[in-house]
C-alpha cells in the first residue's frame, strides 16, 4: 500500500480466496496457487503427523502433495505478472519458486515472514526449553526436508525458465546472499532474536493494512481505563 502511495505499480499474486480481500484495500490481485484456508488445514495436519513415527517415504509423499501442488502453474502465472518488475516480494512459502522467477528477470527478491523461519538459536519446540544446538539442528533438518520435497519441481521450473541447475537450495541461496527478509511480528515475542540477527532481518511489527473494526474505540477505552491488560494466546489441537 505504501509503494502504491509513492507512485509505484503494485501487482499481487495471492491465493484465490484472498483476491477479494486484497482488492478491498485498493490493490489489484491475480489468483495464484491453492486456497489458503485449505492449505492452513493441510499444513496443520502435516505438522502434526511429522512428529509421529512413520515411514519417511509416506512423509515425503504427503509433503510433496502439500508444498509443490500447482508449482509449475504458479511459476507461469508469476513469470507473466513479474515482467518489467523491479522487485519480487515473497512470503515464507514457495520462496524457491519466487527466487527462481527473480533470477530469470535478474531482479532482487525480498521476503516477508510473520514468524521466525530462518535458522536461529532462540526458537525451538514450544513444549520444551531447547538448547541452542538442538534448536538450530531442528530448523536445519526442517529446511533440508523442505528442499528435498521441492527439489524436483524447482529443477523442472529452472529448466523451463532456461536457468542453470542450482548448486544449493533456494532457502540457502537467499540466506547466504543477504536477501532482505522483513519480520512482520514484534521482536518482544522472541527475546534475543533481534540481537542474534543484528539488524540483518529487520522487525517491523504486525501489519494491520490500516483496516479498522467496529470495536476499535471500545477496546481503546477499555485499555485506557486501568492497568495495562495481559493477553494470553494459546494454540493447540
């Protein structure tokens, strides 16, 4: 929205169920990839099953169905939209697909993350206090599995775009190449993370899209009426 206010042309490729939402705030959007609501459920199921003892082949097969569905079609859609673009901005899924299109056009790519996805020593399993080596090991294992699942489809995309074979996974190329990765959440939620990254991955807080609700004034009055409230958030199945 800020880029558009500054006179830039912004093109957005979003899941089909989010096209109306994007257009609601005054941006143009094209359908891209699977339905986000269906994918959220699928990711939750995949993550839940990943911690169960099972045949690794079954896990990889489930991951391919989830993470590479419509990869080729999405690549063609994004390639068309990105023509004459100056920058590509990707979320934290399908980043390899986006990085390949950016490489095809020889333009920068940036990332937008709403929780820590890069390897770090602060974030581990929520139900135990993981030591730093274990945290880093778990995150590296997760990225290795993801790159293994998407490898064949990413290689096919690069061949279609006329790009040479990649020596490293997209996540590694982006991390080691100094790709700008905006952290769209409050650094206070993950103590120590901002210091560990030393400004390499800037924190900007949650993105509200400047949308209002009918209860904004009521909530603001409630907060101002007494001591600062404490908000508890739980997540589970």
